[in-house]
C-alpha cells in the first residue's frame, strides 16, 4: 500500500539524488538545515552557493498537524488533521547563458481520506534559445506521454497561465508543466499518480544538467550579467506578488528562510528598462508570452 | 472653496519643490515621464539616478474616471466617478549611512461628495542612530502637534502597524506616521485636513535634507554596503508582499514602472543571514520592533 510515509521517503530520496548530481557538476556542497515545525513535522533545507550555481535551494519537507484555518479556507476543507510533503527547487546560475529552473513535487492528504498530488517544472532563461526550449519541452512531453496523452498539453497550458507576471504582461520564462489536485479523478489510482509525479521529479536532472553543462563555461559579457540581474528582478516580482505557494507560506507562518530560498543573491531594478531593438535581450522579451508552441517553434 | 483642482495643483507644486531641493543637494537632475491613464487622468513620474541618491522617485498623479470594480470593493463604495491625486516618494541613497525614506500624501473623492486624505512619512535606516531617530520623530510630532494633539501618537502607532514585515517579524524601519481616510469626521473641515497633509508634505525636505547632507559624505565599508543590500531586500519584500498600495496598483492595472519606482537598483538575498553579535547591524535588527518610543529612547 502506498502510504504517506512511503511517499515522503521517495521524495527524500529524490532530494538526495538531485543534490548529489548537482554537487558532482558544480563542485560545491549543499549546506543543510534541519528544522521542525511547531505544529508538527519539519524539513531539510539545502542551500548551495557554488561555482556555477550562484544560489540555489533543494528543499524537502514533510509537515503535519491540525489543518490551519487559513489553509482550510483556501482549499475548502473543513478542519481535521493534514499531512503534506514535497520537494522544491530553485536554482539561480552564475552564467546568464544558463537558465533559472524551478521544480516542485508535492503530496497532500487529510485524515478523512482526501489526497492529491501537485507539482511542475518551469524554465526561466535569461536568453531564450529555441533549440533549448524545444529540448526542455520535449523532455517534459516525453515524461508526460509515458503516463497520459492529455498530461502534457493540459499541464503546459496550466504552466503558461500560472507563471505569468500580470503587471508586466510577461510570462516568467518559457513555461513548462504545472499541475495540482491530481487525485483518483479520471480513473487514476494513487500509485499511477505517484509514479507520474516521481517521473517528473526524475526528469529534473537530465534536463538541468544538460542545460547547465552545455552553457556554464561559455564566456559572457557585463551586459549579459546586467540583463540577468534585471530578469532576476522580474523573478522576485513573480514570486513575491503572484506565486500562490510563496504568499501562502508567508501568510501561514511557514519557515521564511526556506520559502525565500527562491530569491536570487543579487537582483536589479532599473526604471523603465528597455532592451536595444533587435538585440538578443529584445528577442527574449518578445517571446515571454503565453501559448508558445516550443516543440515546433522555428524563428526563421 | 477647496476644489480637487486646487488640491492637485498644491500637490504638483509640492513635487516641484521637493525635486528642486533634492537636485540642489545631489547635483543630478530628475528624468520626467508624463503619462496618461487610459480611463482618465495621468501623472508626472520623476526618477533620479544621482551621485548621492542611488535611485529615487518623486511621483505626482491625478487620475479620475469610473470607479474600477476592484477599487469599489476594496473601499466599500458602490460605483460612481472618482478622482484621486497624490505625491509618492521613495529614495534609496548610495551611502548606507543615509536612511531610505518614503513619503506619500494623497486625496480621494467621489462624485457623491465622499472625500478623504491619506499619507505618511516613514524612515528605513540601514543603521539605526538613536539621535537621528529622535530628530525624525520630533520633526513629525512638531508638524502633527500644530494641528491636533492626537495626530502624532495615533499616526505613529498606525505606521508601526502598517510598515511591518510580518514574515520576518520585523518593522520595515523606525516607522514614522501613517494615516488614511481623514475626512470631516471628528469635526474637521476639509481645509483643516488639507493644511495638515500639506504640512506633512512640507516636512519631507527639512527631514531628509538633514539626514542626507549629514551622512552622505561619510566613508563606509564593503560590509556596510553589503548590509545595505540585504536591508533593501527586506524593503522589496515589504513592498511586494505586504504594501497595500503597491499590490492594489499592480492588481488594478496601474502604471507598473511608476509603482515599482520604490524598488532599489540593487538588492541582495543571502540565505539565513545573521549579523555578528554586538555589531551595529545586530543593534539595528534588534530595534526593528513596534512601539519604540524614539522620542525618549536612550540606549545607555
């Protein structure tokens, strides 16, 4: 039987595996903080300040207890005991030619038997490279297609809608997949949903290690580093203004330092910054829009 | 008669006066963008990137039209034509020994005769200096006391409660005054409220020019600059997560670049940053709490 303990163990193993692979490439080691939640449960926050990863977090948590009022309202469940576990990753690379990546897999259950999975992976290149965008989306599609033909198109659209910086009228990056409340609806078993979510988690390394190793040693200019800092400003804006997970965590007295590991080491804001016409920066900005079909996109 | 046009003209003149005085000290000039609001009205956004002010905005706006639904809900007024005008300032200095300052004065009215004023000034020192905190609060008290004995204690408390970074359990800085919905309640006339609000606006320069000129040429270390960037990260967190004005503006399709002029040129986030025990940074952090009586505070 697929218990919550088994799911949490699998997520822990996923965290271990991802950290090990990232350490092998970067050379630096993660710093780990173990923490406990006053109401029950806790986590392992792991932070890296590396040679290639300027700042990154790979966090695991498994928390439980009486369902807090605010969460109860937000998810429309009337009290009881909850359990929630997940892995959350955000990596901000040194080299602006390497994209920022975010991944999350999570499981939630109530003592009355209600349960669901959620998660996703999305990519925020400082410079959009169509070949890399195609690689990224095809990897996600491949993982999704192994489980359900509808997963990729549905969750790709969900990511476009979710990772949207409304006040900039820009997407955060080139999207990816996002899903929530995957349960026994549509005839799925818990094991089938879990297998899918774990497969998503296991797609993280093949995707990011390629994008990282392909680009991390490329030379870059001051202009490119500056642009990276401005794009990171947008990342901060999304996370603090629009990201439901972040707001929710901060609002329900979550562990602030673990939640805000997603913020970059350095970000810039410049009043009314506009990239040069026909520049690579302008190309990127023009393509930060919803509903791009990156699998078949050809800029020619 | 005190019309909305007169109030807007006075706010414009306040903006002009403050910009001129800041330019005289800094040496740099403000860049001005005139903008129009699609639904009616517009503004003058003025941004400075100076020798002493690393990034700052002194904005005026006067907007009008049909009351947008979201605003209608938020303020509990059922439709109609609105008019809103105000001046908003945020200055991020180069020298970490100079504090960040924020000021806002604003007026709102509906075509059914409802009107009110709001505003405030608050100070965010990167390094708290008790003498400067006393100077700042005594200037505010003096301005308030000219109008109403209750203003200072009431609005000082309001600022403590408003400029609070809940997820950090820190105040943004040493507070100041904050007020909203000052209307004909408590027997005040519109002219009396207006005189007070304008006096608050006119207190900005005597306060900030002193804090700026006293400190802007002092030498500072890399450590102090680094700490400034971390404190700016907190400023960003407050503005994007908790500031009602910012959230509201972004949510109701306000002019993003004018709203986000409050963000610093550079901000840093470091995982779980803790100042050295007994350092000036630790002293500052320990004093970022509500209900400090800065007028009589003595650290000895």
